[in-house]
């Protein structure tokens, strides 16, 4: 009898221990959330960094993404104006998101379908037809250039202004048609001289082009030639005329001669597009997004606070009125885009 009682006691104690050991954890002991999946973003530029405008703006946007999103590993690749397709493919093979910066990545139409799980963003051009995993971002640079042309004409003493483009192409000429229209909006008598460097990297070529335009009477010259455009600033300093920057607010480079810049917020657009994807919104894939004056991605910059200002407040106020008219559709800006 005693043995039976002892066995029963052992059984009760065993069951009690089993139940206690298998109780649910108290509510205060929260189960750790799984770590956010690490995503790799690769920004591939057609040329090289160091242009202080188009490509560097994309790098700045990528840098902010890496800082603000802990689950993003952001990498950068320079094509140095060659092997665009191969470098795009290499990036796709090891990335979740690939940003192709430059019109030169036209093979994206065939490359992107090879990597259906990779999200592509093409900056400054668009596919001929929608590709499901590609977001195209194009810019209404013609709108911002209209304002630049108006400022150039308003600031000119000779009645002749100029523009130095990197090449005779649809994108560069989209700047120029807006610039010419803006200059004419100030005065039909304004003459616009244009020259092309056929190069985006050599400041000496930009300088030579600017000197030619200055010899033709241009005393305000708009540079649209990336790093080669630095030579326009040099020529302006030496020749005693004004220059206008491009893509980023470049006044800090030489605020004595750069009176303003036509801003194309490449970095901000990349940041905003990727932020949406990271937050689960992929609705823009397979579409073309036009970054323009109405959504704040195109405009005019006059430098940081404290920078030397050549453009009078009266002209700045006129520019703001024109900007509002462009946004409302009252002013239709010419374009080379379809």
C-alpha cells in the first residue's frame, strides 16, 4: 500500500513539473521580431562620379538611403562611358534593386526580363514599351531650362546668351529648346548661341566651347555638359561673364560667376522611388514617372544662404510667377520628348 501511495506521489509531482515547464511565456516576455531583410541596391552610372551635378546627385541620394534605411546595402558602380550592358547585368546578378543612371542603358529592355525578381529604375530615359520590373524616371528639364533662359536674357547686357551642351542629342536639346523659349519670353530680340563639346568629362572642351560663344557676344552661358561644363565656369571667371549651372545647385563652385543653376533633383527622385519600394509600394514599376516642376523635382537654385547673389529680387519674383504659370499649364514649354 505504501508503495502505491509513493508511486502516486511521484506521478503527481511529475505531471505538475511537466505542466509548469510547458506554460506559455508571460505576456511581458515578448518574442523578438524577425530582423528586416537586408536588400542590396546598386546605383550604376553611365559615366563617372565627380561631375558635381548629374552623377554626384545620384550618389548623394544613394548615400541618404543607406543612412536612413538600416536594411539597405547601397553600392555604386561607374561605367566610365563603356560596357553599360555588362555592368548592368553584373549589378542585377547580385542586387535586389538596380538604378541605371543615364540614357545609355537602353539595353535594359532586354536585360530586365532576364532578372524578373530584380527591380530596375532607369534614370533619364524610358523603355519603348512598359517592362513590368522597370520604373522609368524622366525629367522635365525643358521647364527648368525655360526659367534659366529667362534669367540669362534678363541678366545679359549684350542681348546674346549661350548654351554649351554635352552632345547634340534628344535629352540635351530638351534643355536647349526650353532655354531658347525662356530667353525669347523675356525678349524676342534675345539671341541664343549654342555649342556642343561632344564630351562629358573634359573641362578643356567645355572651356573652349564657352570661349567661342563669348566671342560671339554671349555674356551668360548655360552649361549642360556634366564634368566638361566645369570648363564653362573657368571661362566665365577668366572672361568676365556669367554662367548657369545644371542638374544640382552648383553655385558653391564659384558664386562670383555662377548666377543660378537649373536643378534636376536626381538624388531626391531616386531616394523617393526606392523608399516607396522598400515600404512595399511597387505600383510604379512598369510605368514612366515624369519628375517635373509641379512635383518639385525641377526648378532653379540660387545657392546656399550667404552666397553672392547677382540675380535681383525683382527678377526672382518674375521667375516665380513664370514657374506658377508653367505648373498651371498657362505656359506650354517646348520639348524634344514625344
